[in-house]
């Protein structure tokens, strides 16, 4: 599976879509939740349902309120207004230690004065009623789950970043929470380990049948692990959808731009020509051809047009058969091994990005800087947005 | 030659404190040590000088023979000194305990105060140091005496009918020591509490611990380095305290620092005073070494974590 595949295909949990079933009771419901810190609105009237066994990702840039939303579910912050329902009960006034929720902290927050084993057993001792041998058994099982049984007696200070992350996971899972919260769980790991851990997290989630809520600013991570993504900006949920929906059908320019790569253009709808809607833009004198997926006319209110680089073809010869063919000059090439992204200037200041997979092993590409090229894309490949 | 110079410049940061220690600690210590082995005499100085000029090896041994353990024999034979040592230990230990009892909640409240308040609170703890310690002890004398501030207020409020005897009691000595050394407890405890990542406490709560359990199981153990530092910073100087028992305590308050001052100023017996000082250092070296060890292991742990 290449990285590109994971970006385009919906998460591997195809077929699992409780959010589409109208009778399904959500496990977690945020109802008009607002959180203010003084005059700053961290979370602005957010309503969100999360269903059992979901791996839900809250995605957004730093300061967008995603962490505050999660901390309200954990019980570390109290909403200024609104309700948080878990399993049919409003938990807003329930103390964090009384909630059926556990959290894996971004800093891991492993107790430095306790061994790995003691860290994992900490929550089990608090549960009460469990015999010592039961606790020891469960601790062992959790450590086996994260393959750290050999490190039980070590102190957190003697572990690597990846090992600490596993201990934090084992500790949070030990109490079998109804919901596991993961706050930027992989941010401290290097890229290779992060990708590997993403799959491990997914496997563990599936194996234990738990509900996971992950907070991340890494869109690739959100796309890979989650069943659905909630994209946040400035305290508001901009869009909720499966990774595929959010990527292919972004509802705002922010979502289109934040998730994946895209080229955005201001447009002005002019009229129709057959199945196509024509729009004036700055890229060329000739209009850009738009077509919605269901062939319905594109709304007059469309202001922005977005097209992903992988949907744009770049070539030396003028292609035929596509309505959207424009001439331009290569101003930049971002080579990343498996692929190259060409930045093509169509008109002064108007640049479109076109992705080309490097199928052939070439030391130098046939298209290079300052080349006059043609870019083209299918009319349905673009997405129009209100703003 | 060049490498020798480079080696010297590289060691300079170590050599400077080393010389400092040599000049301002070891030299005075050896002078005191030498006096403690000298014989008392009436005159100036009030002891028979030894090791003034050494002329040859024979003279060295000659001078060595002039040294006497007489002062130490006095310390051992008169149980006044033993009692003063034990009494000092007890007073220092009790004062340290109460300083911790008062200082920990203070430091905890400071570390929990809003960030913008913390420099002000810190300043409030340090502020008393801007006034001479002697003046502050004299102020306590004025507060505690028979017709002093405290008795007057209590009389006005009709809490008491007769003025209480507060001054020249063990209570006044404890009060003085705890008051004086409280900042030495508060500051290191605060500094270690303030360094604790709040997410440790949150993690404990998240894992089902009540606020109190989280405090005992997580906050207290993590603040232990500060507690140890604070305890030693109070205990060590309290052990040798002289001014406070002298001004606030009565004649019944036995402390080794006070005893030393009596030998030096009243009896003019420098060798015995020096012997007391040497014994005091020997007794204090044990907690100082423990303290150093604790600091080092704490530093190592921090490095491991970092």
C-alpha cells in the first residue's frame, strides 16, 4: 500500500458505518458544547455524535479547539454551555476519575517514580475490589498486548520514546474504558515508527472492539487510522465525514486546503454549456469547465474552485478530449522520490499544482523548469465551494 | 605547553570554586582545628600558639607533641556538652518538622496560584530577607514580651486576663527558628512542585484516583527532592543556631551554638570553643553528605528523563 493509496481510499473500515443508521444510539453526544476561556472561545457550539467501535479523529491546526473538546470529554475542562452525553447520561458534572473514559496523554505523563508495571497497574488499583493476583495478571496481559512484558521493571526514564508510548497505551487500556482518548499520541515519534504505530493502534482498536477518539494535527494520520474525521477550525466543526468524503468532497476551502494538497482559484459562474457549468477565472482567458458528480447545475453561489494535484495531468503535448486544457510554464518542481509535483504558472500569479507519479526511473524528468507545458483535468475532478 | 594551557583553561571552571572552598572554608576550618588542639592560656591570644614557624623535621614533631586533646577531654567529661548537642538535634528536628508542616501547604498553594501571581508570592516569601535577621528576631522579642504586642492584643480581646509568659521559653525558640528558616523550606519545595507537569496529576485522576489519592501517590513523591532539600536547609543551620536561643530563649534553653558562644565570649576559652565547633561540623557532615547524595541522585534521574 503506497501512501497515495491510503490518502484516496476510505479507511479500511469499509462497511462499518453506524452513523448512517438513523436508529443507532451514539455512544458520545456533544450537544451544542461551547467552552470559553475569558473572552476567547475555544469551542464554539459544537454538536457531534460518536458511535460505538468508531475510531474518530478530531483534526485541525493547533489552537482550533480540538484538544479542549477532548479534555471536556475526559473531564479536565467543564463546558461553558451544552451537554456531553455518554451512554445516555450527561457527564458534564462527573469527576474525571468517575468517567468510563481513559486518556493517553501527548506527553504520555508516565509517572517517573513508578516502574512500567506500577504505571500500568495504577488504574487497576484505583478500581477497587480487584485482588492483587488479578491486577498482576491484567497488568501482564496489557504489557504483552503492547509487547513490553520484558520491560515491566524498568522506570519510564529508561525507555525510548516508542516504548513510552506503548506503556501509556497499555496504562490507558488497562481499565477497559468505554472510550479511549488519544491526544496527539504519535507526535513525538519519528516518521517510520509513527506509520507502524498507526497500524498497531488500528489493530488494537479492532481487536478490543473499543471506541477511540484521537486528536491530531497530522491529516495523513487522521486519514489512515480513522473511520470518520471531524475537521475543526477556530472552535467550530467545519466538516464531519469519512476520510474519503472529507478528501474528495470538502465543504469549505479550509477543509480542501488543510486535508491533502490542492490548488484553489476564485471563480465567477457565467453560464451553462451542455452538462458543464462555465466559470470565469484568472488562470486563462478561456473559462474553466465545471461538472458536478450528479450532473446537477453548479450553484451560482460558487466562489472557489479546488482541484487536487493528482487529478491534474501535465504534458508537453496538448491533450485532447478534455474541456479543461490550459497552457502554462513550470516554475517549481517538488520531487519526493515516488512522485513529483509540478507548479505550473498559468497566468501571472496563478499557479496550479500537478502531480505525476515517477513510474520510470529517470535521473532527470522530461519536464523541467521553465518548460512550456499543458495542464488538463476532467470537469468532475474539481470541487466548487461557497467560500 | 599549549596543551597544558588549554588543560588549565578547561579546568578553570572547576578550579575557581575549588579555590573558593580552599580559601574560605578549608583554611578557616584548619585554623579552628589547630586552635582546638592548643592549650588554654591567659593572654593574647588566649591559647598557646602552635605551628607558628616550623624549623626542620625535628621541630615539626616537637610542635606536634605540644598539641593536646585536653579540650576534647573536657567535652567528653562534662555532660553539659552532650546534653547541648542532643538538645540542639531535638530542637532542629522538631523545627524542621513544623517548617515542613507549614511550608509544604504554602509552597503547594503558591504552585497552584495563577501564573501571573507566582512572582509576587515568591517575592513575599523572599521579602523578609531584605531586613536584617537580627532586627527581625528583636522584633519578635518586642511581640512576645510580657507587655508586648501579642499579650496586649490578647488582653484587649479578653482572650486572656493575665499576660502570658512567652519570651524566654522553648516555644519562643521554636517560633523564632521556624519563622526564620521557613523560606528555606518553602522555596525548594515550591521549585520542585512547580516543575511537576500538571498532566501527571491529570493522568492519575483519569486513571480513577481521587484528588487526594493523586496528591499522595503522584504529587508528593515527585516533590520529594524539594522536601529533602528544604529539610536539610532548615535542619543544618537550625542545629548550629545561636542568636535565636540567645535572644528568645531563656537560660534553660540548651543549644550547642549558644554553648560555643558562651565558651568564646564569656569564658574566653578558645580551645574549648574550637573543639565544640569541630565536633559540630563532624556531626553536621553526616546530614550534609546525605543531602549531597540525594541532590546528586535527583540530578541523575532528571538527566535520565531528559
